C-alpha cells in the first residue's frame, strides 16, 4: 500500500485498537488468473499475531488460501473533504483510515473451527440479554459449520495509514472537523481524538 510519511501509522497500540474496532475486512488472494476477494468478519489475536475467520465452502477462494501470501484489507471511517473548508485555495481530498495485513494462512481442522465459531459468537454477542452461545445451539444448527472453511492467518507484515488532515493547520483542521460533524460523519470524532493524541 502506498503511504505518505505524514499519514503513516507505526504505533502498535493504535493499529491493534483499529483492528479490534473494525473486525470486518476483505481477504485477497490470487487464483492464478486474477485477484479474488471475499468480505468477512475476522478476529484479531494480538498475542499470537494472528487473524482467524471462515468462508463458505462453496466459495472457491478457500482453495487458494494456503498457497500464497494473503492480503487482508481493513477500512475505517472515511469522508470527502471540500477545499471550501480551508482558509486558502487548495484541492479537495478524501480522509480515511486503512490497514493492510499480510500473512500465511492455514486451514483449521474441525476442532479449531468449532473453537473459532464459538469464540466469534462470544466476542460479538457479548453479554446480550439473550446472547447466542455455540454450546447452546441445536445439533442441526451446529452442523451448518460443514458448509464453511475456517483458517488462521499468521501475520508477517502490517501497513497502516490514517489520512486525517494532519497536513492542515489547527484552524483549518477544526473547520474540517466541524463541517464533517454537521454531515454526521463519524470520522470527525476520529480526527479530533487523533489530533489530541
């Protein structure tokens, strides 16, 4: 991923927090003819530097998953930034957050897949009043896991960029945040927090 130095993110804590906050990504591999991609929920295990997920067994991408370096793309909030919000003439742009994770994938065995599905349920169901738990599901529902392939990705590299108008002076930055807030753009709060850190 091309990253301008001013927008590069190298702090592990910032990157890890982003991956936990944005657990939906795009897995990209190559089938020998063209790139292929699948959009999936992922779990990030920072202690082991791994991602885990699953895709439909009917999706042919799983057959390429172990044969190459896998790219997983995560995107955060984004928004158009109008040059009319600056204190001087310049070009309009787009603010965004993106993290690219590279790694080698291994297909999970049945026990590992059960653990992955149970953990993903627990992570996203949390303490809901009627939280769904793997162990409480009926056998016919559990058997649906036969229709998916799970895998883990051992991370080899992470690249991150947060383009949040860092190149703007305080007055322009505040005006951009204010205009984005008027449009109910979530990235406005991200920009404000990032500016203070």
